[in-house]
């Protein structure tokens, strides 16, 4: 039995995803806020970019090619601060609008912001004292 394939969430190709991920991380490596954090943890940039591109191909094209737990990874790195997510997302959107056509950049940025909000909330929640009420932002 063959599984039905889903259409992409929005117009995007694997090449566009790879180009966006590559352009974004080129900017991240030089960024004053994000660069030091990423450069501490990422030692093989091509492998990291391929893993992140697989994440996005899974999220956008439904390729089911990503194996990982990005929430756990971010929680386990104490130098990843919840307040960094807004900057990360702004940079992602800036690169997307420079790299991609609007019909791809706009919905991809919106998807990244939804995912980023969840990641930020997860990091905030994991770092709260166990007896503190949850932060709902």
C-alpha cells in the first residue's frame, strides 16, 4: 500500500530550502548575538546545514527526512537564551526576503515564527524553577 503524498505547505523546492539555510547560517556565523553561540556548538557546518535543511524539507515538503529533537537541543544548551529567538527569527525573515520569492518567503517566515514561539516557550519552561508557575508569553 502506498501512502498518499501531501502537497507542500507552500511553494518551495529542495534547492530553495538549501539556499535559504545556507544563506541564513552564513549570516548567523557573523552575527554578534547568534554567532558566538552557534560557533561554540557547531563544528561541522555542512552537516549542520544539511540537518536543518532536512528539518525544513520535512516541515514544508513533508519529506519525512528529518530525525532529531530541536526542542531538546536548544534546552540542553544554557547559552541559548529565550530572548535570542526574536533576533533569530528577524534574521531568518530578512534572509528569506532577500533569498526567496515572496510566495515562499512570506509563509516560510510565518511558519518559522510559529515554530520559534514554541521553541522559546519550551526553553523558558525548562529553565524555570520547578515550583514556579508557567510563563505564558
